[in-house]
């Protein structure tokens, strides 16, 4: 095998715990304009993969964002209200999930991120708008 491509969250347990022959390494994928519509720049480092990356070194790669999506229910419908409650409950408590004791990946969440070609659920947009206005109102 000459190369393997993984699309998964890091660290990958097999790479952390595996025993690899000399010369096995991560190959860099450099972020450039070709990737900007769908990917994010990312790195791998020795903290995540101490047996494969030397201390102080980083390997450039690209990341695939994860999105929570919902059907665009008619406002006022029962299903719309259910999704709106989920949005309010989750968004209002995201800081708790970003605290120590929860998976560190929660800290990278950007509730205001956009995805080309998708429209944000109306209740989510309204929540972000209220949050922005309450932040501006604080002295």
C-alpha cells in the first residue's frame, strides 16, 4: 500500500495505537484556493500522533466541516417548532459543551458559519441575530 486517505475526526485511534514501519508518515495536503469552497485548513501534530510526528512539527492537511442540517419546515408547523426548540436548547447551551470534560471538538464549533448553497434554518438565524444584538447591548 502506497497511500491511504481518511476522512474522519482526529485523532484516529489506529494511527495513535498502531505500530508503523520506519518511513510510514503523514503526507502534507497544502490548503489553497481549490479547497476554499468546501474545506478548511488544518494541521496534524505530535500531541495527536506522537509516534508519527516529531515534537514541534506539524503536517498541513485539510478538514471537512461537519454541519447539523434540518428540513426547511413551514414556519408555525409542529415540526418547525420542534426543530426551533432544539436550536434554542442546543445553541443556548453550547458553552457548556465547550467546557472541560466534554470532547474538545465542541470548542471548534462556529454557529455562524455558512455553507455555500444552503440557507440557515430561520429559527437558527433568529437566535444568532438575538445573540448578536444582546452582545452589542452590553457595556
